[in-house]
């Protein structure tokens, strides 16, 4: 996505992360004790070299509302389940957030509001990590970007 955005000359890359996604991600990072990841969640206030800044225009919009909007406007959208979803840890958090929101309306917004309050302190403790350059030329935290890791795993699995 970063490469395509840069090639198109985009000033920003808008992701489709909605209220549900964001609340789930916050809870997942908290429960794993992954404070550094929590600090990196965004929205991002600093831009690192080589990365197109990401914005999250749907961050405070519930997933059900984005789906309803797409249906009413007759927009095409992808609603198939990811083949890896049944085993995904996120499913547990999706269920927890759904149950909490049903029992205590406003929970998702409260999770994000709380996160936004502590985020400046998290960012001071965990400034943006230094990026490396993958063999494909894209910035990455590790030696290889996720796209190249995926390609490598597909090539390896096709050989077996």
C-alpha cells in the first residue's frame, strides 16, 4: 500500500479502520502487554522517511454504519471472511467488544477516548522505531517487509 500510494503521488493513505477495528486493536495490545505496539497504533502525528502518512477517516464510525452506508449507496464492497479469520485472536476481541458494547453502549468510544488520553505519554516512552529498508526498497521494522515475507512463505509452501 505504501509503494502504490507513493507511486500515485498520494499525500496521505486512508485506511478503512473503523471504530470496532480500533477498539479491538487497543484491547489486544493492552492484554498482550505490547505497549510499544500500542504507542504505534495511530493516528500518526509524525511521518517517517519513506512512509506515506496514514489517516483513519472511519476511526470513530462503527463498522455496522459503514456497511449500512455502502448498502444504501449501492457501493461495491468486499464482505467475504478472511480464510485465516477462524483461528485469528482478533475474533475473541471482536466478541468481547461486541458484548461490552451491547451491554454498555458507548464502550467502543470510551476505549478510544481513553487511549487517546494516554497516547501522548506512550509516544514519549516509545518514539517511532528506526526503520530498515527491505530488499524491495520499502521501509520496514524488521529485515524484510510483510509483503516480502508473505511472498517468501507462498513460494516456500508451493515448493512442498
